C-alpha cells in the first residue's frame, strides 16, 4: 500500500492534534511540519522526530497539506499550495464568508488540477453532515444548533482573532449557550503592559467574529486559570413525528484535527477521479473519508 504523504502547516493546538492523528493511520505518513522562519529556532521536543521547514518544497513530495492556521490566512495559503500541485485541507470557520470563498477557490483549484476540502473540522464540517442526515430522516421540520453549554467551550477561531489584537498578551474566547439555538461570547484577556483595556475591548466587540452576538470581555492577571480546550455542541431537529438530537463534547482541537486528517483520503479519492475543485465536507462521499484499501474494509463494522 502506497502511503499518502501529508504535511502540517502551522504548529498550534490543531497542528499538534494532526500529528497525533496521522500517527494512528497506517495509510498516511507525515512528511514534515512547515513553520514560520522565526519559529524554526524554537525547540519543541514533540518535533524531535519530525522534519521542520519554512518552505513546503523542502519536504519533497507532498500529497496533501493540512492548514492548521488562523482562518484569515487560509484562503491565500490554499492558492499557494494549489499552485504547487498540492491538495489542501483546512478548518476555515468564518461561516458567512464560506459560499463566496468556495466559489473563488474552486475556480483556482480546477485551473491548477488540485483538490481542496474547505471549511472542515467540527462546525462547519461534520456538524454539516449531521444536519443533512437529520433532514433526510425528517425532510420538513426545524433544526437548531447550540454551542457551549452552560460552562462554555473554547472557540479556536475567536480565540486566535483576539490574540491578534494589539495590546493582547494572551486570551481565550469561550462560547456559551444563550437559549436554544443562540450563543454568547465570554472573552478572558491578559493584557500587555501599558495596553489600553477600553481600546482592546472595543476592538474585540467590533471584530467580525464577535459583533453579531453578545460579547463580554473580562481582563485577568493570568489567563491560565480560564484556559480550556473543551467545547461542546448540541443539534436538534423536530418534524414529521420525529425528534432527533446529536450531542458532542470534548477536546476541540483534537476533534478538528481528527476530521482534517480523515479528509486527506477524500482529497486523494477526488484527485484520483479527476474531480478537481474546492469542496466542503458535505459535498464528498462519506465513504471516501474512511480508512481501508477496499470497499469491504471501509464498510467493515458499519
């Protein structure tokens, strides 16, 4: 069996999760990790057995690049890797931008004979598949998605957006349920010396990630007490005398990484059929995400 060569782009929580997930899938192997040049000097024991470079071309043949990057960096990086003939998987999470960006990236991917599984991970991603299955089982009705629960869960995209704001030393953005189908945000911020709290709070609340939902900003001396990787979500659909509920909770970056790594197979399956382009999770056959060299192996236990 020829293994699929995978590179991880970025070395945050999701990148670390991708490395662990790749190690558990015998049909994949890690070609290496791509980091910013300034980060190459940082010593990380977990990368002792891994090739770490600043340019993916230093890794030789790479089939798929896993973009474990802030969402706002993803679209241009997809184009860069497609230009090199490398397929991509990402967890872009700015929901309202997905339709327009997908169309733009699809044109580019087809031109470069590449494949991208775009905006995957938890939500959007597998939750989109769950909502589709619910609609199949009850094709008229009402679906609600609620994130965070009462204790709240870490939103990775929101947290990264806050950390990029001038004056912020560290932060964590939590999503909390705010009634059925609604969310609110609570942001804990550790400031750099001399930073203006009012300016930072205004920048957070006016950011596209936060401006459409109630957002509370709390300044703390140390972020450690409030930091968490936990998240949870609940999807419900009622209609046609059918009640459905799907609940998920756990380590957010680990879950995102697991889904991204499974998407590697869907990329290669699409490329092998000449189905070049940019796809969201729901647009590819579910069976293409599963491990197994044959149909019988993929279906075993299902």
